[in-house]
C-alpha cells in the first residue's frame, strides 16, 4: 500500500484555500481596510491541517468531501480568529506569524480585535451554509462548544493566567482545551457533515482528540529545539516530563488515534498517513 | 385602547434575564474567572431592548413567544460582546458602563477580549438551540450577516477610523450598520422563529430598521444634553443637521416603523407602544 501524502496535502490545501478565498469579503469591499486585514489574516499561509482533517473525516465516514467543505472552511476561520486575538499585545504580544506581520502589527490593535471578531462570525455563517441543512443545528452546537468558554477559550484563559510551576493537571487542561478540542471538532464536523453513524462518529472523535494531544506534544518537542532564553515560561509538557517520556507520550497517542480508524466504512488512508507524518517530525 | 407598556417591559425583562442566567456558565465553572467575567458582562443591567423586540416580533407575526426565546438571548449575548470589545482601551477606552466597571477595567484586557469572544460563541450556540431546528440555518445566517464584517463590525470599523468632518454618507453608514443592523436582526430573528410569512417578515424588517435609526438619532439628541467638552469628536447626526431637523428625522423614522406594523396577524400593540416610548424620551 502506498499513499502519496505529500501530493494529497497539496491538493487539499489548494481546495481549502480556493473555498476560503471565496467566502472572504472581496478586496475593496467597504470597509476596505477590514476586508484587506481579514484576507491578510486568513490567506497568509498555514498548512490548513484542521480543514484537511475535517474533509478526511467526511471521507473516512463514507461521506462526500463536498458536504464537508463549508465545515472545513469554518474550522479554519475559527482557528484563524483565535490566532489573531492570541497575537494581540495584551495576550502574547507577537509581531510576526509565518514570517509576516501579525494583524495588529500591520493594521493596529483595534482593527485586530475587530478582524478576529468578524472571522468568528464568518465561521458560523459559513458553517450554516452546509449543503445538508438538517445537520446545521448539530454542527453549530459542536463548533460553539469546542470554541467557546468551555473549549478553546477555557484553555486560553488558563494558559494566560498560569503562573508558577506547571502541574500535570494544568498541562492536561490546556492541551485538551486549547488544542485538542478544535482538532476533535474538525474531525466531528467533517464526520457529521459526511453522514457518519453515531458509532463511527465516536471512533473518529477518539482519533481527533488523540491527534490533537499528539500534535501539542510534538509542537512542544520541536519548540524546545529552538527555544530562546528570553521567552516567558510556557506551559510545555517538558516542564513535567523528560524528552524521552514526551516522545513515548506522542507515540502512544498517535497509535491510539490510528487504532480508532479500524472498521470505518470509508477511506482512512489519509488520516492514518497524516498521523504518522506528524509524529515523524520528532523521530 | 390602553396598553400597559411599563408592566410589559418589566415582565419581559425578567423573562429574558431568567433565560440569560440559565445559558451562562454557572458561577464557579472552570475557569472560574471567565465564568464570573461573562456573568458580570451580561447580568449587570441593561434595558434588554433588543431581546424584547425579538419576542415582540414573534408575537406580532402570530407566532409563539417561546419559539423566539433562544433567539432573544442570542441577540442580547451578541450585543453584549460588542459592548465588551468596544469598551477596550484600544477602542473607546471606557472604564464604566451602567455605573459598573467595564470588563477590562475589572478583569484586565486579555480577559475582556476572551469574554467578548466567548459571548459571541455562546450567542450562536444559543441560537442553534431554537425549538424549530428547520429554521436554524436561516437564523444563524441572519445573525451572522447583521453582526459580521458587512454589518455591526463594518459600522464599528468606519466609526473608529473616522477623522475630520462627518458627512451624511458616513453618518448614514454608521447608523445603519452599527445600530440599525442589529435592531433589524432582532426583529427578523423573532419573526422567523415565530413562523412569519415572507410578506410579514418584510414589513417587520421595515419596522426594525426604522426603529434602529430612530433609536440612534434619539441617543444622539440625549447625549447632546449631557456632552462634556473633553469628549472626542463623535459621529453624531447633530454634526450634519440641527436639533430641530434631528427631532423631525426621529419622528419620521418612528412613524415609518409604526406604519409598517399594519395588517400583521398578531398583537402589534407592544411594538407600537415601544416605538412611541423611545421617541417620547426627546419630546
């Protein structure tokens, strides 16, 4: 069995970006600076991992790719809004992202707050344009629960409020909510839009959650390689475990993700290859 | 015909606040400070005008009040998120609202950004819990269009970017998007949730839009009475018209709002009385 992941990812990235391009306000739309800043935030690169997972979940569930396209865009718009707000001076105070100025650095703080706000709104609007309207209420509730005050925002609050020595509890909480909740939602939105049975949705959720945890551990391991001494102390899993333990943890959660793909009705080769590929970055 | 508006408003306010109380995270929910700050933002007073309009529209359309309750809460949560973000130091830099410290003044800037974000998410989640799921896609798209980058946020962007002398064009744009779009959406959400026909929805939209414009003119007239000389120049209609002209404009838009309520199948007495009451504040 050979699966050309590199080619698959390039094709899916193009597909997602074409859709994102179409759902953003056209350049020049009044107010012109808002349209420009929203496009800068969304179209300045990124691997499009979450929307690609969303589309892959629809196919793994035996559903149609096209049915999950609005959900895939919604998850990327939602993710982008969190990055725009996380970069603000009152949060992480970052001026660069992917080699480009962050939204607040280029357009000012007030505009960055409003761009993030507008991208969140657009995420829900896009989600509500899913081709099967009968699943819209479920999709909106899924995304809102993952993104809101009991999901991503809960993780971000505990992250910024963190002071002192990290504990296993706080690491688990922030990993779950700040990262894994959105990976899990990406997978679940795709699966629901693709018509997954409750049973298959459950298995795909296990994949999404484990992949999200693995992603964050791998991210911490990669960050440790290039850490600067003047960085503020961060909630990294390496504060509570050795590198060897973190490697083992990443391997274990990746294996759990892949194992949960057994017996699904659709093509699971892409989701399997993606999990292997993420892990390979630290091995 | 006597309609006891004062009693009606008090009853509806209680109804809306009971629902809002129930959909917010309970005090103590982790992260506790987020729950506390979200509750502070939403439960610190306010006339609840937009949700009351939403419920009134459902009834004017001949529908059931209960069907519009989630939409009513959603519109108030959405409105509250915009206030929390508008108060931020990088926007209006306000430390007091309704005699209470603003969210950023009490909980810090980062928390205020996240509280606003979480309230927007909760607005869409609440809306998706409408009892008639078949209208959910329409409701979500309506609210998103009114609230997003072509609605309230467009108005706010042009407001904060405004410099120099106000023109009729910029005043009309900001009045329409920053204020009237959400009044119109409040009415439309209630009408749709209440099962309004397309024809009646159209008439109610005219009411909502005119009432929103009237509300903003009246707000400008009331502000002018208590303006401080050190306030930054603002986009008030009094910059382009006399007080007499503004009074006439408020009267005219209020009359247009009330006229559009003719021939609706439900009880229009509350919406009529509300429009008269708002206008009476400046006469």
